[in-house]
C-alpha cells in the first residue's frame, strides 16, 4: 500500500502543475503538517509599495480530505490578486503561525533552500527546461560562495563581495544575486544593501566601458584561424566562426553547403534569452577565406543536427573548454565572440543592407544598427573605401 504522504505530495505536484497552466499565480505547499499558499503579494508593511513572494497560511491540515479546500483557497487568492481586491486582513494568520514565520532560520544555507523552492514555484520556471536550470545553477554558484552556517546580513554580503577585485564582474554579480536573496529573506538594512549593490554594479559597467577590447583587423583574425585550422578538436570551429560570424553556441550547428559556386551555411539561431527554434542561411562573406580554410571539410567536436539537440547547460560547459583553448593559443588576443562582431562590421564595410545583414546574423535590424553602425570608426571607413576602389576597378 502506498505511503499516504507520498500520495498526497504526488497529488499536490499535479495540482500545482494545473494551477501553473491556468496561470492562477498561486502555489500550494506543505509546511509542518499544514497546507500553505505561496504567491507574489503586496508587502505586509503598509509603508512599502513593493510586491514580494509571501507565505499565506490557510489553517488546513495537510491531508487528502483537505486537498479540495486548499485548491479552492488557492484559486480564490489568485482571483483576488488579478482583480486587485487582495487584502491581508482577509487572510489573517494565527499567533502560532506568526511565531513560525518569526523563527525562520536566518542561516544562509536555510535561506537558500527556501529561495530555491520559491524560484521553481514561479509560473515561468520548469526544472526540465535547460535554460531555466542553467539560470538557477549560475545563481546558486554565487550564493554557495558564502558559508552556509553564516547569518545572511548586510555586513556578511559586503565582506564576501569585497574579496573580488573592485569593478570586477564577479563582485558585481555577487552583489546582484545576494541582493535578490536578501530581498527574498527581507533582511534588516535592505535599503542600505540595495544602495551598495546598485553602486557596485554601476562600478563594473563603468569600468567595462573603459576596458572595451580593441578590435583586430580582419587579416589578424584570419592569421590566427589559418594557424590553428589543423587543430583536430577546435580548429574547424574557429575557422567557421570567422567565416560565418555565428554566436559561439551556434558554431556546433553549422552545416556548410555550396550552391551556384557560392559557399553558405545553415545555422541554428540561438537568441540570448530564448530557446532556439529557427534555422537561418548565412553566407561566407569572403568566399576565398572559406575555400582557403577548407570550411567544407567539417570536423565538429559536438554537433547540433536538429533543434532538440540544443542543451544550454551542456553547451555552457562545452563552450568554456573551447574559449579557454582559444585564449591559451592566442595569448588572449581576442575572444571567440569577437569573430561574430568582425563579421557584423564586415557587412557594413561591404555595404550590405541592414535587413539582409541582420538576417545573416540572426538578430533584429535594430540590434544590428545599434551594435555595428554605432561602433563604425575610421578603420571601417577606410576598409569600405578600399572595397569600393576594388569594385570600381573591376567594372572598368
């Protein structure tokens, strides 16, 4: 006979899946021995206008017989949220439940556990979604830097972040993720922490602008691609990224082909914050490069042959191996993503219209204009004029 607790939890999981599909905006949990609701609601502090994830006790023992009533209350709460009629006075908690909340552990390890549960309870989060899981792992990686037995407070967060260099991405991301955790736990000095975190992230952005990487000339990128082309693991990927200007995660999907004497490629478009779903056709802007780099002779360490093969969590680790190899071989002269930018500037130098160029690269015209026309400099002007001279000489 099945364990009643297991049966109840399974029933609750199925119920929460249904509530999620119906966009009720409320999740049912079992805390201690009772049912409790969880939802984004106005702060209990009348002075605060902030909406937070909140527990709403409903005084129902966690039993199969009370399941139906718990669902009714969850839908009632969801309806009040949507209609703007929610009022904490209608959902008063008992003294016993108040004590339970007041006594919640402030230890980092315990708060992270509650935060993780809350993270996955959101309507748009699914553990089976690779991007969702990769996002959580990134957040968790920063949060676990602090020892679990420590109390989560302003001082401990700042002390941890200050171990990273001022203006560094690590310090900025530590501030960002711990601020999110602190908001969830509603720690004291939250306003002070928020001001510090905002200043820390701004310092990183300002410093990044000063450190903007100097672009190499196309000939320099080509030199490295030719030099490393014979590497059995990563050589083809580097050459293909130079020739077709893809995002790093897209390299493994490139399928080069030749038609009417021109080399092109089919590429899976991998947007930054979305699951890939479309394939595009991308031309080799410089056909001679494609031929000299033997781009039709494909050797990929990992291959994406169909959309379902894309796995963001795996590729994050896989791409790191590729980029570390490149940094070592080129003494960090450039990053893999710089090859995509070089392709983008090349489209401008060749006077390819923005509508076509943006389709080649798998992003919008607005992104293309903002990224490549904004950064167009003297080097690009000279290159464009040289190309125009070549075209005029050919026409004579």
